[in-house]
C-alpha cells in the first residue's frame, strides 16, 4: 500500500474523497438497475412484475437504500467538486465545513425521499 | 481563479495529449446536467414505485418522460464510463489487465446503455 495512506492522520476530507469514488462505483450498479428496469418494462407485464418483486424484496429495498444514500452523497459532493473546479472553497476550513454539509444533505435528502415514498404508498 | 498552467501552454492552448481540456470540460458538462436529471429521476422512481406495468407504460409514453429518461440514461452512462475509467487507470497498473478492464467498462456501459435506451424507445413508440 502507498505510504501516503499510512503516514497521514485520518481527516474528514480524506473520507469525503474516497467516499465519492466508492459511491460512484456503487452507482454503476445503480445504472445497471435502471437499464434492467427499462428492459423489463419493454419485455412485458410478467418480466416487469418480476423486476418490481425483486426490487421490493428486503434485499432489493436494502440495495435501493444504498443507492439513495450513494446518489445523494455523490450528487452533493459532486456539486462540491464543481465549486472547487471554479476555484472556490479550497482552504482546509471551508473544505471541512462543506464536507460536513454534504453528509448532512445526504442524510436529510435520503430520509425525505424515503419518507415521501412511504407516505404516498410507494413502498 | 488561480491557474496551474504555464503562460506558454496557455498561449498555445495545448496540453500534453492535445485534447485533455476537451475531456475535462465534457466530464463537467455531464456532471452539471446530471444535477437536475438525477433529482427528476429520484422523483420519478417514487412515482413509478406506486404504479404497476400499465401505469409505467403510460408514464413512459408521455413525450417529456421518455425524453428525460433517455437523457438521464445517456448522460449517466457517459458519466459512469468516464468515472470508472479514471478509477481503473488509478488502481490497475498491469498493462494487459488495465486494457481489458478499460474495454470491459466501455462494452458493459455501452451495451447496458444501448439496451436501456432502445427499451424506452420501444415502449414510448407503442411497441410494447
């Protein structure tokens, strides 16, 4: 393993950085789930019912929860990266604060999405 | 903003590979487009989860829904393939393994993305 990973004290911006990658790779699976949804819809009522049953199973819902957390994290942190690309917020204090903001956004947005889904009877 | 490029490279407008800036900008354009598309996608997933096959067919048949779904799939898959490419390039250093994984990334992304877009078009155009 590269020495740069073992000689640094762990800090928040390291966690937000690697989480952006982890959630991005995880969302690749999310993209494949979207493709499976489209293909099952084009394949007829039975295939679609099978797809919905799979996503609605306990394991399916767990995967969807992971996808929701990953999507909102990657979205929030992606915007943080775009702001950095414009040259703003790169000092340590601001980067730490924006990282905490992204974590808060992830939790609030995921809770809101699942709360709405539950209230409208989508679960 | 500050710049990291030398005055000469800026004057010539060229990086080492002659097209790095184009890659960088197109990655960011896709990322910006995905902000509204993903929020619309999350809203749509909640809508679709409430309905059955016939509700979903009816939903996809709406021109705006079909168009935004295809855009979401096309831009996400471009973003996914571009992102995973960087991850592979960063962590895999054996030439043959790296080349194979880079190709697999493009093939899986291309196949799944094409299947998804064709499926949406088929349903939207009434062939389902």
